[in-house]
C-alpha cells in the first residue's frame, strides 16, 4: 500500500520570526510543534505544503534558513534543531540541548573551514553559541543577560574580515553589538562592544546587509520607527584624521558632523558605527525587517507591522530612504502582521498574520509598481476537532478551537493536477468549535462550546465560485437553490450570528453606507478565478445562519446526520443520564423528533448506519448503545447496549463508525482496543441482542482516538474491509479487516500523520481511496491511498 500526502493545511504559529523564505524557494514556518515546508510556486501558480518536520515537543517559535538545504528552528521545549533537507524531507537533524526555557531567536553562519557557528536565544535570559564538531554541536559560550530577554538576533561575518558581528535586541530598548575576542585561554568568545540607543520601545526585528565594505543594520521597534545603522571599516590613517577632526569640532561650533562610535575589533581593526537614517511610515508596532539586494546591488528593505501593512523602502539617488511600495491593509478581523520576508529574487513578498494566515504579493515585472496577490495554502491555528466530507466527496469541512469552520476543496485547472485549497470560511464564531455534521451539499450544522446547535446554508455567491473553481458540472442541489438564496452573509456588530445579505448595493451606496462605517463585516460579492486570499476568506465567504437549535443543558460535544440529511443527532457534555440524552432533530422543520436515553456520561461520538436504520453512540461511560428505527413514524428505539460483562472496552470509547454495507460497526477506546461488531444469526437474550464482537484488535500502549471504515471493499472482494485508526500520539494506522482478522497495511509516522492526538478520520466518498484526518496539532491532511 502506497500512501501519498495529497493536501496538508495548517496555519503559522502566532510568533514573530516564525516564517522564513529560503534561497531554494521554499517557505518554512512553525506549525504547532512542527516545522512545515511549503512550495508557494507548486506546479507554477499554485501552492502546497510539501512535508512537515517533527522533532520539537512544544510550540515552534522561530525558523531560519541558513542556506539552500539547511534550516534552524527553536521551540518552547527549550531546544533548537539543526535540519538538513532534500526534496523528500529531512535527511539529518541535530538537536541542540542546553537552554532551560523556550528558544525564541536563532541564526548561524559558516566558519572558514565550512563548519557552522550557531547562536540561539531563549526565555531563560541566555544567549548560547554553538560550534559544529563531528556531527554534533557543542555549546562553547553562554552569555547571561541577567534578567533580560532577547527578542531578536542576527549574526554576520564582517566584509573582508575574519570577524563576526552579533546584534541582539532586548527589553532595554537598545541594540547590543557583540564580536568575538580571545580570552585568557586563547579561545574566541563574544563580548559586547557597543549599545545602539535611540529607540523608545522594544526592538522586535533586526537584519544585516553588506553595502560594499560596510554593513547596514536595520532595527524595527514597537515605537513604530525603523533605524538604519552603518558599520564601516576604518584604517589607521582614518583613525588619526578622525581624532584631528574631533579636536577641531570641539574647538568650533560651525560644523555639524554625524556622530560616530569607533569599535576596536582585535588588533588594528577599527569600525565606525553611525546612525544612517530613521524611517517612519507605520502606524503600529513593527515586528519584522528584512533586507534584499538586487542583482544590480541596489538595496531594499521590507518592514512588517501590526498596522496590517508591509512597506518596501528604497533609497533615492540622494541617499534618502523613501517608501517605494505599500501592500496589505487587509480587511476582515485581521490583527496585522507578525513578520514579512522577501523571496530570494526579491520579486515576491510574504507576510504572516495574527490569525496564522499567509499573504503573498508578486511584483509585475512589466509594471514594477504593481503587486498582485498569490494563491496560497493556509489552515487552522487551533486544534482541529472534527471534519466531515460532503456526501459526494466534493469538499471537506473542518471545525477548530480557533473558532472557525473552513471548507477545503480541489482547484481544477486545465493541463494540471488538482491542488487543494481553502475556498470558504462559512463560520467565524465567538466560541471554540467542537462538532460538525453535513445535512446536504450546501447545508450543515455545527456545535461549539455553547448550548446551541447552529445550522447554515451556502449563499449564491459561494455556489457560483465553488462550481467554477472545482469544475462542478452536475449540481442538482445548487440548481434548485440558486435563485432563492441570499447573495452572502455578514456579521452585525457585537453579534455571533451570520445574517443573510439579499440585496447587494452598488459601489456608491456601499461607500456612502456601511462599507466605511463597518468595514470588517460588510459583504461584497466577488467572482473568483482562483482560490480566495486570506482577506477574502475572513470577510467575504460567510454562510447565512438558518436556525438555532435549543435543547441541551451544556456545551455541544458531538453531531451526526443521516446520509440523506433527514435526521440530525446531537449530544452535549454530561455527568448524568439526563444530560447524556441524544436529541434528534428534523432539519425540515427544525423541531425535536425525540430524545434517546442510554448513557450516563458524555456521548463522545455518533454514527448513523448508511441506510439510517441504526444510530450508534459511544460514551465516556465505556459503553456503546445501538438505536434502531423500524419505520419512520415510530422513531428510534434502544435495541442493544454493552455492560461490564460484555463490553470488551474497559476505558472511554472515543470513536465509532459503520462499514459502507452496514454489516459491521467498529468502536475504539483509550486502552488501545478496536472492536468490530456484527449481528449474529441467533438473537441472544442479553443486552447485546445478537450483536457480538467479530474481531478484536489490541494495540498496546496506545489510545485509539479515531476510527473509520473506507467506502469500498479491498480489491473488490465482498468481505475484506479497510479500516483507518488514529492514536493519541498522532500516528495513523491502516488495517485490513476480513473474517475477524486484522492485518496492518500501512503505518504513518508523526511526520507523515500528526504529532499530537488525531481527533477524527473519514474516508472520502466515491471510488477513489482517500482519507482525511485532523488533530490537536492544527493539521488537516488528505491522503491518496494506492493498493499495490
């Protein structure tokens, strides 16, 4: 069995310095506890996350490309990791252990012999210097900052010199310059040689660039200013002239001269440090700065700010630095940018936002002042708790603790393989999302950490764009609805409900009315030729809310719907039998059909059989219950349930699913057991009512948190099933189940699957064998499975 990753979706961690664009064209960024590698030019004009690198055990705070195939990352687990990569992933990794708190800034350069010198800073108020030594890194110096904190650092080799210059910024509003000098043991160690003062708030971004024989250092601060510092070499003769000039200036008030600070680096090596320029253009904290030098040796500086803009600065012929390009000013509920990066050729710029989304702008080479948005891959920035395929497999929908519901679908282009992207964000909520059920192609129900089930229907604008991007031709459901649907939805101020927008005003009306007054929630229809950008997703792809369903006493925990969408089942968190009841709803009238009793504690998952005859529920009370509907008028009745004597499971049952033919259902639990159940020939006089365990799989030392049957038999046989399992540690295992026997077909490790708990698995409906997964590591993945 071959398992290929078709689609990976995950947001960037909400940290500065957490994304970097490498010279190989790849973007590396922190994604929960992993480092994600994305190709923003995949298949020409699309984008795809190629793979994830898993070594950190807590959140990744910073990543830094050192060269084309080398990457350095730092995380909250107090470790830095040195990665060597090729086209398929990591070929080597070395963990740098030594810090006692989270690593938040890293950089590195090569010595003359080709070995690496790395520098890391952490929240333990230390900066550590590491020397490569026979495939390991040895910490040869620890710089103590007392109780200070280092926000950013950059390491650079001085031009035409063997000296390294280290710049660090901390919580004292200054930039410290360090250079290596011999100590009494003839070892080279970094010592502070100067402090650059002038900023009035914390400095969050630093970057060096060579300008001839000089170095330029840019510093961006929370005081909204950028300062440029020039570090220029001085000869012995210039030093003598400088002393004479100083004497003359002291004796005369007629001449104004830029103040220089002379640094002595080693013997007979002097550098003058001076303030080159102060740049002001941002109206909010500056979180990142980066230099780029063009092929013509022209310098440009990129700055990213929490004011929702990126600015490219360039000098005039007179040497005055001016704003050349400003992009961003994104709408929606964005909170601005945490960082910005140039591509290696300088013709594209990247920003990552407070919500973890990416924005890329490409320069038009024929019209250099024109920058256009690029197709990108984003994702959730909180744990993903549930997912559901559309009944024909047209799209995948997910819900997350980041309070959003997202719709992922393929982008079909001529002469190119489809790539997957987020096409809509139907719900942006005020509560962490928990559960999801699709009622039809354009209608779904969701549950959050509130007592209400909310239902939504797609607007006309989404259906038109979805059909165009995913090349949907036969869409009976859409045809029947299109004329009667609202154009879109908007959220009123201080509201949680998405209100339908039927009448779309002209641009003049929109400008004079709500668009200016309420820019964050005003809907404007848009025709999409490509998957939407982050700003469009945030404010222009909401679905109108149809109905709120009241009846539960606590937060919603699980949802399920029949295949035809005629019945919706919901459960909530519960500590007694009354609240553990399952409520069935009629999606036509939105009235309660009945309440089903059977459990004592929270029902963790629900699953209807394919023909809707049975409803299966599993619970924290370590039992499953099976409800049967003999005819549509009588409703569902409890026909089977487990107890302590026959339950097999001895811990919480997390997950359940039905086989596509309805012959089996499967349950999985915390103690690592997966049990397939089948109705026997003879009905027993017990609570199981003839249902019996037809095959037990026991995986030691694992908690099985997700389970799913495929929608096809294996190799066309009528008694061999494919079952996927997800574990608490993030692994995904794919098994063959036949005649009571389990056989492992594929085992996906943490880099291929998840590095935290798998929350849900579901196979895509249809003939193709594709599996979707989501987990607490913020990842949504789709796998293409080929049987060999």
